[in-house]
């Protein structure tokens, strides 16, 4: 079984031979874990979670795997996509938290600001623009 190609192991697993999947897992487990570890340094619990999620997705999608693809890049793409989904969710969460912190209890973030604070912020924003863009705004 160690000499079998990835495609052959996938076929065998789809036919019911669990040992074929065990061999695929053995071949690529370290590469996947290392890749996720590099994407998420210092976050071993998250790496463990994404690693498990990747293998669950692989099992769910192996029936749709096409032999035109090489298994390792396909596996890594699944892990990569899960990591990117995590980053997007994290960014959305931070955006929502920031918006809530700015808005507080009010309906709109600017309602709690006084006129002087608004003018000061606007002035700083204008000063940060390049001169030609500032002229257009003014």
C-alpha cells in the first residue's frame, strides 16, 4: 500500500478500505500541520483545530476529488482556505467590535462627538492628504 499512488489510495478508500485513508493521512499529516503552523505562528490550539477541520473536509470531499489534481496541493488548499476564513472572521469581528466601541449606546458614531472634535478630526484628515488632493477637497 505504501507504493500505491494517491489516486489509487483514494479509490481504495472510496471502496471501503479504511487503511487506504490511513496511508494518505500518514503521508501528508506532517506537511499539512507544518504549513498551518507557519500560517498561524504561536497559535497551536488554532492550528490543531484547523488541522482537524481540514481532514474532516477532506473526508467529506474525497468523493469529488479528481485525479487531474495532485492530492497534496488539493489538501493544502483546503487548509489554506480554512485559515483564510478564520482571518476574515477575525477581521469582521474586530470591525464590529470597533464600530460598537465607537458607537457606544448611540445610533450613529458621530452623535456623541461635539462640533470641535469633528472639526479637529476633519482638519487632521485634510492635512494628511497630498497637497493636490487637499486643494480639490477645499
